[in-house]
């Protein structure tokens, strides 16, 4: 099983780059942020405060989470509910960091990601998040930190969310990066992690850079 671990901050383009790289490699794709978002969605749906650590820990015990690792199908569900669109809502982006700082949640997410990858049925999986290279898959065949300058990340995020102005996006990206980096450092590459800076290269160049690194590190 080949694991390609990719970390990076909000707006670095990780998800779309990792998904396309997975398609080109014939691998599965795992967006680990989706699980943090889905748990946040579930908590809010049930009227539970995402920063209530104990209530969230209890909720986690019966979290009916499912995600497809097929890069061609974006399917994320909580029980019977398809939450793929709902978890991208700005309200979730705002609340998700509280969930991501809960250490019980992080432990659950780690085990869940490892199980999903092991049972994926693909010859390899590209897994992206904040702690893939350091905590979840420190022994992955390829480990990459995908970065971009802050101004570039903010512009990309503003483009993704319709109707959002730059000042609002700047505040939200900065706030989330600051909160998220309390628990994991995804701005500095751990030893053995290759840095890919996407600030001044196109989307397809970024994908190619990643696919080349994976191929160079394996017999593909
Ligand atoms: O990548 P994203 O924006 O969908 O991630 C959503 C949140 O989940 C983000 O605020 C940080 C957190 N996260 C994390 O802490 N560790 C991961 N491996 C993935 C996401």
C-alpha cells in the first residue's frame, strides 16, 4: 500500500491538487478535513457546542461517518444524510477549529483515517490534511508539505466562496490558521518532508510536481 501524505494550510489548494494527483496515479483520495467538518456539522445540527469537549467526546462514540475514497465521487455522509455540500458552508469553517483542537477527536480521526486507507481497495491513497506527514502517516512512502504565500491563499479562498470580500476572507483564513496551528504545525516541514510551493505555479504544474515526486519515490 502506497500512502502519499500531504499537509498544508487553508487555501493552499491541497484538496483539489491531491484529488487530481490521485486520479492521475490511479489512487484513492482521502480529504481528512471532511471528517472534522462532518463532526462539526453533526454537533451543530444537534445543538451541541463544538467547544464543549466532553459533549463532543460523547457524540464521537456514535459518529456514523462515511466517506468515499474514489477521487471521482465526492461522497461524505453522516448516517443517512449526504453532507458533502453542507460541510463547505462558511458557518462550518468558522466552527471547525474548536472541534480540531479536541484531542479525543484528533485521536479518533487518526484511527479512522488509518482504517479508511487500509481498507480502501486502491493500490495507493493520497491523504491530505494538517497532520498527515507528522502524526497520521509518518511512515508514508511520500510526504509533502504544500504551501503558498498568504496573499495567494487568501485570493484563492475568496474566489472559492461566492460573495465574499477580500477583507472578510483575510480575517477568516488568518483566524483559522492561527487556531489550527495551536495543535499541529503545518507551516514547517518535518524532517524528510518535501516542500512544494504553489504560489507561482499553475494548478496543473502543482499536480505534476506532486505526481513526479510520488513516481520518483516508488516503482510506478
Ligand atoms: O482542510 P479543511 O479546511 O477542510 O479542514 C477543516 C478543519 O479541520 C481545519 O480547520 C483544520 C482541521 N483539520 C485538522 O486539524 N487536521 C487534519 N488532518 C485535517 C483537518
